[in-house]
């Protein structure tokens, strides 16, 4: 059965690994945004090529221009959201190997010096007995647990902000695609109404 220290250590290390995976997931989702923006550009391009001068009294013209303006605003929000998701941030990582080795040496010297003042040492002359080794191991383990826990907490906050930015970009992107489709549909219907009216006039 696991001890409390082992449970805390496992929880801290697993939390740190989860945040690293979450960071990679955010980056891997970016190509899907690029594909969606390409689709948006295709739909919006059709409406743009057939965009006529704005006419106040013409409902199709008002709708198309309104949809076009809304699409541009939403695309701007998508860009802002994506910038928030990919903007460089300072992630926190556990202590480096060289620094940890130096810390281990310092802790060993400190605990050894403390043990040397113990009456047991005066009798045996062995400052590095099993109890001292256990104390050094415990101190190093506690340091690693603290490092992983602090890193996981800090990185979770960063990933939370990046996820919110990505969610904003995704929502605005879906709305922009829907509005662009409405603009393209309105343009298509307007063109066919004109074509039908022209054919009727010829007949």
C-alpha cells in the first residue's frame, strides 16, 4: 500500500505530465484552424466577388453587407484568440539536473554535520549511518515533490488562459463560417432573383 508521501509524489508528477500534454494538444489543434479559415476564405470570396455597392433601401444589399461586416469582425476575434493561444509564455519546470545534484550534495553535508553533533555519532563515529541516509533521501524527495507541484500549478494557469483563448477563437470561427455562408447564400439568391426577373422580362 502506498504511503502518503508516495501518493503526493505520484499526484504531483502526474499533474505536471498532464499539463505538458495539454500544452502539446493546444499546438496540435492549430492546423484545424488554418483549414477552417481557408474554407471561410473560399465562401467569403464568392460573396466578395459578387458584392454590389451598398443600397439602403435594398434588403439583400443590407443583408449581404451586414453579413460581410460581421464576418470581418468575427475573423478579427479569431485572430485575437489564436494570438492569445500561441503567444509565448514562460512555463515552469522542475529543478535542472545540475542544480539538483548540487542541492543533494549540500543537503548531505548539512545533515551529516547535524548528525555529527548527535551523541550517537560520538559513540560510533559514523555520521553517515542509515538514519542520515534516510533523512537525505527524504529531503530530496520533498524537494522534487515541491518542484513538480509548483510547476504543475503554474502551467495549469497558463494552459487555462490558452484554452480560453482557443475556445474564443473556435466559437468566433464557427460563427464567422455560418455568417459567411449566409452572406454567400444571400448573394446567390439575389443573383438568381435578378436572373429570373431578366428572363421574365425577355418573355
